[in-house]
C-alpha cells in the first residue's frame, strides 16, 4: 500500500514538472516573438524619423 502511495506521489511530481516545462517553453516562445516585434517597431520608428529629418 505504501509503495502505491509513493508511486502516485512520484507521478504527481512528474506531472507537475512536465506542466512547468511546457509552460516555460511557451513563455520563452512568447518572449522571443515579443522581442522580435519590439525590434521591428524600433526599426520602423527610426526609419520614420530618418525620413522626417530628410524632408527638413
């Protein structure tokens, strides 16, 4: 009986770790996309400023 309890506990820990890793993976992908979009926005803003400066 005690062995069964330990096995259930072990499986619960494995499940928790798997969920944590899966969530961390999704968060990393989100951070990568966010950083890329922020870089693109900065590039667009700098090009826009350059074009405005060329007109003056």
